[in-house]
């Protein structure tokens, strides 16, 4: 009986460590997410000053796929550290009312910006370049968009592909993201999928 009580106590104590923080807005939070005024022009400048890439995470309350990403992918120390070292992350709420100023200067609510950028589901991750031509919106400037929930391997490969600017050399190498990802799968696990 004591063994059962001890095991139950250990499980109960471990649960808070496994749970992901959820904010008042119902969205999952990570320590590397930035709380900004959501003026993407300022966010881009700050990201550049830190030597990081600006990335926008669209999520929504109750999104089981967002939860899956936070619990199974973003909580992984390798992924979390990579994001923290390389990205300036701004989270947006698909149905939110907070004002966002796009790179083209247009100010809209988060939900209106989601419509402008044609974001239909969550999670949706928008990766931006360091420099954006004046008057161009973030979605038009994006170097990649990761729509949906993926496993650790696909996620770390996309994060790496963007951070290493492989989108700039894919025409000369012939290695678009899918080919890069297939090569990385082979290298990681000798052909096992992830």
C-alpha cells in the first residue's frame, strides 16, 4: 500500500512539470516568446539587433494541435534552445483583438491580420527575412510558412532551414525544404521517419 501511495505522490508531483503554461488569452506560453507592442517594424528591428530572425506564431484558444506542439515539440530542450538562440518569437491570437502593425504600416487587430495574411488554422508559423522592402506586408515578405503541427524532426529542420537561409541557395543546390528535410531524416535515423 505504501508503494502505491508513494508512486501516486511521485506522479502528482511530476504533473506540474509536464504541464505547459497557458496565459489569460488561453494560448500556451514559452519562455522564449516575446511580449511586444506588436509593431512588426519595431519587432523586426529588435530581432535584427539581437542577431535573430523574426517569426510569428499564430495560435488559438483550445487548439489541440497548438497544445501538441507545445507539449511534444517546443518543450523539447533541443528545439527550445534552438528557438531561443535563433528566433525572436511574437505570438498572435487567431481570434485576438490586440492591435498589430504590419511591416507595411497597416494596423489591424490580430484576427483581421490573420484574414489579411490568409491564416486559416493553427498553429501557423510565419518566418520573416532580416530586410523587408518598404511597403511590403509580412506575409508577402515571408521566406517560409509552416502551417500546422509537425513532429520534432520536421520542426527542427524547418527552423534550421530558415536560420541557415537555405531558401536563398535552393535554386543553385536544388535542395528545397522537402529535399533538405528528407536528407536530414536519412542523416538522423538512417531512413526512419519523424
